[in-house]
């Protein structure tokens, strides 16, 4: 089993090497505005996955993917020589979806902010649907008056000595 720290170092080195080769040695006109964002390598150091982003539309992304596939041999040999491993890792290029997802999340947060502002605006001028005092005071006065009248009669029927009849 390979040391995880060693695997991380090799993955970082793969990312740097691929970015350098893409910037300096690949002269393919299909290659767009590309950024190598991350690289991951398996623990046996045989397969590496390189994540990239491309500035542009879908056609630019497809053209860049084709350019990377055609330059895969050059990239693999350069990475293999620089890492000094017995076997050069195979390279797989995957378009990184993180920027698009982050953009979508930001749009959702903006929409939620607008909705919250609208709720706050509506709540500022809102009033309660009923009266300011939702409980009926007139009924309470009548009920309490009835209770005192009953209470006076109830106390009159009970003898003061506590005997029950």
C-alpha cells in the first residue's frame, strides 16, 4: 500500500506538470482558455484523473477536450519522466463542473435574497387581521360577575363550622 502523503504529492506534481505542458508545449489551436484545477491519482499510482475548466461555451469545451485527448501521449510521457515512476500513470481528463455549480448556487442565493427582501417589505406595512385585543373583554366581565354572584350564594349555604348537611 502506498503512503497517502506520497500519493498527494504525486497528484500535486501531476497537476503542475500538466498545467506547464499545456501552457508551454501544446500548440493545438483547439485548446481554449484552460485552467487545470485538480489532479487525483489512485493509490497504486497507475491512473491519474486531471480536472480542468474552460472559459467559453460548449463548443470551446468540446474543442478543448479533443485537444487534450490528442495530446494525451505527450502529457503522459512528460508526467512519467518527471515523476520517475516505474509505470507512467494513464491520464483521464474530466471537465470540472464546480464553477457552474457555484454559479447556480449563487443565482439561487440571489433569488432567495430578493424573496426575503420582498417579505420584509410586505411585513413592514402589515397589520394584524383582527382587533388589537383579540380577546373579548365584555364576555369576561359578564362571566366574572356571574361567578361572584354564584360564589356569594355558595358560601351562604355552607355553614361556618365546616359541617356538611
